[in-house]
C-alpha cells in the first residue's frame, strides 16, 4: 500500500511539473511574440484625400459668406439681389450707401467676418480625441482664408468688391482693412500649421516613407 501511495505522489509531482513547464513555455512564447510585434514598425494604411468633401467644405464657407450678406441686408431693411459685373456674380445690398454708409459697411464686412468666425469656432472647438481633421473641415478653413486672400489680391481693385465698399464707407484704408482681416487669416494659417490635426493638409504619408498626394477621388 505504501508503495502505491508513493507512486501516486510521484506521478502527481511529475504531471504538475510538466504542466508548469508548459505554462512557462506558453507565457515565454507569448512574451516573445509581443516583443517581436513591438519591434516591427507600425505601417499605417494609406488614406486617400477626398476632394469632393474638401470642395464641399470650401463651398459651405462661401455659402456662409453670401448668407451673411443677405442676413445683414434684410436686418437693416435693404433689398438684397444678385447681379453681374463683368460676367462675375455680385451680391447687391439694396442699401443707400450715401445715406447709410454704416449699414453698407456692415453689409460688406459681414461675409468675411462670418467666415473667419466659423474658422475660429472650428479651431477652438474642444476635441478630447484630437483625431486627424476631415477633408470637409479642412475645406471650410481653406474657404475662409482663401476668401480673404482673394479680396486683398485679385479682387482688391474691383469697384464692386467688399473691400472697395468698406474703403468707401469708412475711415479705413484698404491697407488697414488688409491688416485687420489678413492678420486674423494669417493667425488661422499659423494655428493650422502648428496643430497636428491638420498635418499633411493635402497629402498623407504611409509607413514605407512614401507621400501620397491628395489626388484620389473617393465616393
């Protein structure tokens, strides 16, 4: 009987030792696999740039610009309408600029003011995840900055541009107006450049070191 008990105890110890060894080996293999996984470089999937979404954001910013003109005109009792100047569509305020220069100034300034305000809201909006900004958001920001850039470069000399009307109905020169609106737009650009959410504004790198430009149209 004593021999049988001794043999049973020995068998239990042997089996327990074998199980322990298997457990240790399994944990070792798991740890080694984890180390190999950490040693391998993380390869991000290539993200194509969606031009339709970007253009949609840009157009939305321009729509906000025109909507602001219409809203201000209606608020002050004007009669807004759309006309053409040298083939270019123009929003007319329907305000007597001589009798009410302050109202005309508010009408002319409202478009860019609203666009830049939208940009400020986007840039200041709290985002706990701090994920990469989408193309629509980037398009809205580009629309606001692009409009200011247009009005103080190509559109600066037009007789019916917002900048010309603001110059005519206030004591501010075009240079002063450029410093005000251009300064805000420049700050927006600086904030975008310093924010990692907007890294690679029109392009996305992959894990192989190649840069993919935003030329892929996505549905």
